[in-house]
């Protein structure tokens, strides 16, 4: 397997720290609002990373943080005259609900920053004691000039940041690039006791502590959106390396931006959509397909047309699977050589820096096989099994009974079945004109008939 490492800016052979085990950390939300559709790209992609490693037989420990103390949370609490914990708890629950609705598996560990305060304070104390951090009037800053490797991840030179630095910043910091580890609380703000007085931690320190608690001093993969490379991930890595001399993660993975109809998402442009907004209009698997149909490092343009095309593609997969009962898809044994070759192509795509766009092509290949009535029944069944297996690896087909169920009154179902019975009689009598008329009339009503060797089936077309 090869992964593109943001730090080295090239694809590298992926070699986990421990054979058969993967330690993965991806940044979670700051819980002051519903997460937007751009955030959903990162959450869905790293869900697929986790799923694929599990598919290959690896033991995955996946950690995703929840930032539940932050300036934005405090501002929201003040604006609504509520305790910051109420805001954080409400949007944490909303985040968990929306992730579940998107079919994202719950991480192995999902710590909250406020649960880790003793460990966060201890990390800052160590940085101060080792002269990598300093205190000014209750605020603690990381001393970037004490760490020559600062900029290793992002490629930024701290000396470039001196130009244009505000004088007010320089009064408190030794260098404009120095960043906050501990922030002195203002009146009415949440406080925790520390060696530097009452205050609260900086965002960058929280993630170092939460990742290392569950994954160790250095772990395999750290991920997030491309906007987190600097300063967030740079500052995380600097703190970890300053204390241990070792990188926080061996591989850094970042997904590209999402644009809306060709423009950056912005509330001022009125093109700002939360994941919850989009889920009210589109199926979760259509959203998943939309993101996975493009390589994760490439920018992607969110349009209504592309989402609708994605929904049609997912419907096409389900059309193929519906040719056979659920029990057949889920049988583990697959022997057909062509299907096994397609699985190899799927793995090759995923092993090439998680090329999900190419991997999805394998699902289309299998769909064609399932729908090819000229093939032997055993080959079509194996193709359905492989389609289900590989689709499941990407997070599709989690609740097939929901997608394939006919959401209508029992009497209506019985009437459609009765019509199909009459159509079957017409087919038996070779009255093809009547058979076709019934099929076309039902299709005009949104009911699609499919003829299989086992008989005719029907489903509601979206």
C-alpha cells in the first residue's frame, strides 16, 4: 500500500508501526453548531479508511476527538445566555446523530477535551519546564524558536511570519508564530485551575493529549481536512516532537476542499449547508457515493445534479442486488474467477492512496455481471456477493432492507402482486403485448418491474 504523506509531499510505502495493527487519529468537531457538508467529507473519508483496513484483516484503533471547550462555544453560550456545557452537549449529540445518519461507524474512542484537563495541564507544564513554552500574565505560549523543526509538516518558515505582525501581538509573544497553550479566562468564562492561574487550554494542545492517550507517543496516521495542516496539525506535531523528539504521526493524510456550485461555501453567499440540511433532501448513501467518486485529495464541487447522479448510481447497485434474496448476497464463499479478479482491482485501487473513485468502478463492473442474464446463475450470484462485500467495505448497503422495502400499505402491495400475477399469466400465454403494456403502465406510476429466472419482482423508483 502507498499513501500520500502531507509531510513529505509524496506517496510512500505504508508500513504500520505494528504488524496487523493500525493506529488512526482524525480530528473531530468543535461542537458549537451542526457540522457542515464540507466537514462531512473528512468524517466519511476516514470512516472508509478505517473500514478498508478492517476489511484487509487489520486490527484498527480509531480515535476521533470532540472539542467541547473553545472560543466559539463560549461565544455561542453568551449569545444564547446558556452554560457552555449545554451548548457543547447539545451539539455533541447532534454530531453523533448526524454521523449515525450518514452511516459512519462510531470510533473506538471519542474523548472530549474537558475530560482530559489534568493530562492537558501536565503536558503544558512539561513544555514550560523544558523551555519550549513560557508564561505571560496567565497565558502560556509555545516558543516556536525553541524548536528548529517548526514548519516541518506545513513547509512554512516562521521568519516569514514576522513581516506584518501586529505590535500588540509582539508585546505578549516572543515571536508572532508562537501559539497559545493555555489561555487566561476572562470574567464569566469557564475556568480550570492550573499552575498559571485560572484558565482553559488551547485547541492544539487538546488534540495532542487525546491522541497520545489512546494511541501512544507516535502512531500510524493522523488525518483531517486540508485546512487543518496549518496551524492546527503543525502545532500539534511541534508540541509532541519538542518533548519526545519523535513525530506525533508517521503519515499525515488530508482531504481536499468542498466547493458549492464552483464557489467556496460561505454564509454570506447563502450556499452554506449543514450535513443535516443535505440529509433531509438526499439519501445518506448518495452523499457517500458523491464524496467517494472523487479522489480524497482533490477538491470537489457540490451540485444538485451530481448528488442526483450519485443517487441514481446507488439505486443501480441496489437494483442489481435485488435480483437475489438477502441471504444469497451475504454468503461468504465467492469462487467465480472474474469476480475475484475484480476484487483484486478494487484492492489495487484502494492500496494506491485510497483511490476510491477507481474502486467504485469495480462496483459498476460487478453490477453489470449481476444484471447480465446471459451468464450462468452461479456467476451472477457470486457477482452479487462480491458487490455486497466490496460495497460494504466502502460503507454502502448497511441497511439494505430499508432501501429495498416497499413503503406503502399492505393492500397496495397486494394489488401490485395481483397485477404481476395477471402479467405472468399473459407471459405464459406469450401475450407479450399485454405483458409490456402492464409493465409500462406500472413504470409510469413509478413501479419498476424486473423479470428474473426466479420470477418477476417490483420496486418503487425514487
